[in-house]
């Protein structure tokens, strides 16, 4: 058996002696520490750049919103009576929307099983109520924006 093992190379070889070409453990750890530090510095630089870009985005969005609010307030100042009428119309239309939503909920509760079973019934429901609801919401939103914070002298 001893003769058989001489012709076969070992699968694992453990060298217990220190070779001069190998770097000491402390040097390898130091190199790894340096690499890790460099990577972390790069991450910090990247995050700083992302923060700068996010600040620019927020500033641009804020500027657009401030411009829109200024234009809206200028319009309200120029048309105080119309802004007041928009408020009254928005309140009235809100009541119409509430009643419309009640009708929709009754329709859904009465025919929900038919809607599940039949694409035709579901499509008819969506065709009947969908466009009206979308347009009603759009008009209500516009009236609400035009009437929000009406000038004190128009009240």
C-alpha cells in the first residue's frame, strides 16, 4: 500500500513552511483594508453626487409648483367673482359626484356576480360609468383648483 501512494499525487497539499514569495498575513490585511477604504470613499462620493442631483430635482419641481401657484393666485386676483363662482360650482358638483357614486355602488352591489361571470356586463358597466366619472372628476378638480383660497375681498 505504501508503494501505491508514491505514484499518486496528493489532492491537498499543506505547506507548513513559510515561502519567501508569499506576503505575510498582516500585509494582506493591510492591502484589503486599503481597498475597502477606497471602495467606501467611492461610495460616499457617489452618494454625495446623488444627493446633489436630488436637491436639483427638488428645486426644479418646487420652482415649477411655485410658478403654477403664482399664476393661479394672479388669475384669482384678476377674477375674484369667477373664483367665488368656481367655489360654489365645485361644492354643487361635489354633491352631484356623491350621488353619482351612490348610484354606481348600488349598481355594483346588485350586479357584481354578473360582472364576474360576463365580460359583456363588465364592459357595459365600465362604458356606462367610466367616462362620466373620469370627466366629472376632471371638472371637479379644475373648479376646486380655481376656487381654492379665494381672495378675501371676493367673499
